[in-house]
C-alpha cells in the first residue's frame, strides 16, 4: 500500500509532457511484447525498471539527458518517435553513451514567429491557448523550451549530434530550428531521414509504404536502419548556415500552418484544409446514404487517414470548429473536445 501511494505521488508530480511520454513508452513495450515472444519475458522487467526510475529521488522517468558520458546525442521531434527511439537504443545496448533531446511541440501548426525568443514563445502559447484544445499552460510551454536550451548546453564538445527528420513540415521545421539552436556548437551534426531510409530499404514494387512522419516507423525497421545514421557524413559549414537562415526566414513569418512539398517548407493559409474537411464530410454522407450527424472524431480520423501531410488531429478539430462558426457545418453537442459533438453539412452551404 505504501508503494502504491508513492507511485501515485510520483505520477502527480509529472508534467503533462512527461505523463504522455510515460504512457507512450508503456504502450510501445506492450506492442513489442505482443509481437515477440522473447519480449514478453522482458516485459515485467522493463516495466518494473520504468517505475523504479519514476520513484527515484530526482523523479526523472529516464536517464536520457545529455551528460559527460554522451558520445552521441539524438534530437527527436514528437513523443511517439522519441519513445520508439529510446527502445531501439536500449535494445542495442548503447543507452549509456547515446542520449536524447526531445522537442515535444509540433512545428507544422501554430506560429513560429520569433520562437527562439521569449516573446515568440509567449505568442505561440497564446495562439494555442485561444484556438486549440491544448492542456499545457503558458509556463509549461516556455519551460519545455528552456529545458531544451539547457540540454543543448549539456552536450559534450566531443559528442556527435544526430537530428532525426522525416518528409513533413513538422520534422523539417524542427530540423532547422535545432540547427539554429546549435549554431554556436562545433560538434559534428548529422541529419537522418528515417522515413526515406526505411522506404529505400524495405519498399518493393508490389509493397510501397510511405511514412508521413517518423513516429509511424515500426521499431523493427528502425533497428535495422539505425546503423546508417552517419553514412552521409556530418553537415558542412555551408549547409548548416543555409538551414540556420531557413529557420530565421520561417521565424519571421506569422503563418500558422505549413506543408512540405518534398523539397521545401511552404507557409499556407490558415484555412488551407477547410475544403478538404468539407469534402471528407460529403464523402461520409455519401457512403452512409444519409445526411445524419457524424461524430467529429470520425470526421477527423477519416481526414487524417487520407491526408498526405502530418497535421495532427488538434488542428483539424480547430478548423472543424471554425467551419461551424461560419455556418458551413451544423453541430449537435458541445465542441469542448471532438468526442463531445457531431457535425453535418449545412443544407444551404456551398462546397468551397
């Protein structure tokens, strides 16, 4: 009973991001055990170790922060991919020398204006607070970025840095932001597009899988391409400067939505996906042969499933509410979260 109370206290001390990360790691461990008999034998040990770290005096979930023993520091964008990467590093037995810095934010949505400054972070936090069902408060938001800056300062001078990216505006913008934050570091910096590596290595003419973001990559494939992370060599001085300049350009815009065209990040209008959402609802009405209300979560899930960009459900839900406000959609329920309401096309609204 006493240990249960200690676990409850430790969980209550977690920030929202730490709690999400913990849940992600547990889910990945369960998925891995379900697919692999040998992993089932290690599941209890791994979960026990996870909670022992949770109860440690410094209340840290993991030992991934850069320190003097770090020979390589990995920079990852998003909790889902970071969880997979941690498990891969651990399975490879290199967690003592391979550390991580995680950017929890999503860079395809929301303003990036002056994000590398306190004023820009406050501006971004306010935008999320006013438009997105976002659970973090402004202090937590700024703290996450301050932590990243502190972790960058902890990277040893001799450690190499690997920035993991993918074919989407989120990871590509994150890559440029990370290179900008590292502009005064002389460490070798490598970039690795895990999605491209997996597609190149595992796709066949009769089986093509294109990963929208790195978090979709299965752990077994991630393990197989891990050894390729430094094959292309470190970024040159000129390439680093170019990426820094591209970040500054992004951070000079007030745009709140970005897409990836395969070669560059494009700023697009805030309502870029509105017609796509309306067409998704029209298609669902047609498939059901009726004009009944459809759960918002169903609409957003359908939109995410067919979208070739990495946007995220929170932005689609925000735009769904905007379509309700401009009377393009009718609503049943209360739009405090997507599970609480349903929508349908307004009879007199035109598709735009």
